[in-house]
């Protein structure tokens, strides 16, 4: 897989940095299930942000979304594939927003795994707005936004589970 990135040796530093961001600091280069690996790797900065409550999650999500949108735009401008599997910064943003509604609570470790599983479920089955942005908006904004909606769906379910348990 790394052979397809050999052109980066000659690329400007800005392009290299954007590829690093888009691949979730390399987590998207996993040969198996890069989206799942990227989503799992996102849990560490999410855990850090959640220490600051909902504002921490909002700031982290905004940071992932804005930097990811631009980095994904740069990556997509260098190739034909409009949603390559190795671009996982969208998973970072979607996984982060999953925890928005429960960020003000002290969460046991298994909530992180539950949020991870719920996000992956909605990201894979692609219902509603997730499907719309995945299929109809074929650019960096669409790549990022379908995962935001998957994260919102997962977050609503995660909050419901927390509320009723």
C-alpha cells in the first residue's frame, strides 16, 4: 500500500502534512479495516477532550472537521477516488461528536467502546443523512459530513442508553 504514496517523496511539505492529517497520522494506512482502526485511534484524543466536558468535545470535533475538510480536499485533488479508505480524519470527527451528549458525565471505560461500536454501526449501514452525504456530495465536505451524521446518530443512542440505565 505504501508504494502508492511514493509520489509524496517529491511533494511539497504542505501536501505531506495534509496526507498525514487525512490518514489520521497514519492510522488509515492499516491494511485491514482502516476506518475501524482510525475510529479506534480517535478514542485517545476524545478521552482527553472529554475531560473538559461538552466544550472539549465541540472544540475537538470542530478542529478535526476543519483541518480534515481541508486535508481531505488536498488529498482528493491528487487522485480520482473521491472517498479513499485511507482517509480517516472523517472518522476522527464523527467518532468525537458521538460523545457530545454524554461529555458532561464521568464515563466508565465501556462507554468508549459502546460509542465506538455505535459510531461504526451507523458509519457502515449509512442511513438517512449519512447515506445522502456519502452518495450525493462527492467532495471533501461530503466525506467529512457523512461521518458527522453517523456520529450524531450514535451519540443520540449513547445518550439514550446512559439516560435510561
